[in-house]
C-alpha cells in the first residue's frame, strides 16, 4: 500500500509520464489566477501524501525523479510561450523534492517550505506573462526584442524572477537543491551528477528565456513600461524570497 501511495504522489511531485496530467491541466486553464493556484497547491498535495506514508524513498524513485527533472528541463529549452515554460520548469523542479523527502530532518513543514520556494517564483512569472500579454498580445520569446532598453522596469523584474526559479544562491530553490544534493551525494555519485546536470539545464533554459525576451536590437517603444509602484511591489516580493532563502541556507550549516 505504501508504494501505491508513492506512485499516486507521483502525480503531484511529477514523475514521467504521470507528469503529463499537471501539464495538460495547466495548459487548459486560461486564467492566470487559476494557474497560480495550481502552481502553489499541486506540489503541496504531493508533499502531504508522501509525508503521510512515512517510509524511506526507494532509490529507483529517486532515479526516476532525476530523469523526469532532466527530461522536462530539456523540453523547456525549446518552449517559446512563457507560461508553458513555467509549467515545464515547475515539473522539473518539483521532481527534485523526491530527493529531499528522504532527509532525516525533512518533515512536512520543511518540505512544504521547499515546495513553495520552487512555486512562488513560478507564480510571479505567470503574473509577468500576463504583463507581456497586455502589452504585446502574447507572451512568446522571440516575438519582441530589446525590452531591456525599452521596458527596463519590467525587464529587471523578469530577470530576477528567472534567477529565483533556476535556483540561484540566496533564493529558496537553491536551499532545496543543496539539501537534495547533500542527501544523495554520500550515497550515489551518479545521482549527484544527474542532479547537477538538471541544475545546469535550468540555468540554460533560463538564459534562453531571458535572451528571447530582453536581448536584441531595441525597437521603438509603443507600450508603457511597468509602473514604478508595481515594480516596487515585485521588488518587495523578491526581497522576501531572498530573506526566506537566506534563512533556509542557514539551516544547511
């Protein structure tokens, strides 16, 4: 029964091919608010299921999770629609939570904090995707270039949010990835290398997203930049994430 519950949890802490359930549902939700709710709630359900089972995670599930993380990281490399990019990266990131679950100190509260550390920046990116759609009618990479010059406030917010998503140090996702790395490095060098590959791919995918949105020849600005008030609101959210991440990093020492 415990292993059956772990497989059910594979819907919410995505394991391929069960991961397709989340991505299919996300793509069918047209409302950014519903997408944000889904991003925040989906991994928490998985964490609750696994925490209720209370057994050691088998190595074969950890390898399955790492292969899922690598697969969806690669798939995100070729995605041009920003919200769908967030969904595929979410699938890749959440799979890493399987590697944290086996930690002796990883109770429900810690796992929930890690899950939210992955999900909150993704939710912010969905909001930013809405900002792009309001200005350009769609949120696709390569559709418009030179935003860094013409829309500097919106551009810097996108850059920092993407850095938070790809587990840059001081953000919560970094603490989750480091906890996973410490948990598996002593037992399997192969799994540690697989996690490092997934982490590299996230950075690669993030760089491609930023390049496709912000880099290039500046075009004549026909739309307004993000208001200063809204940019300060995003700044406050990002500072809170950094504080949260630093506190989580303190728990690694």
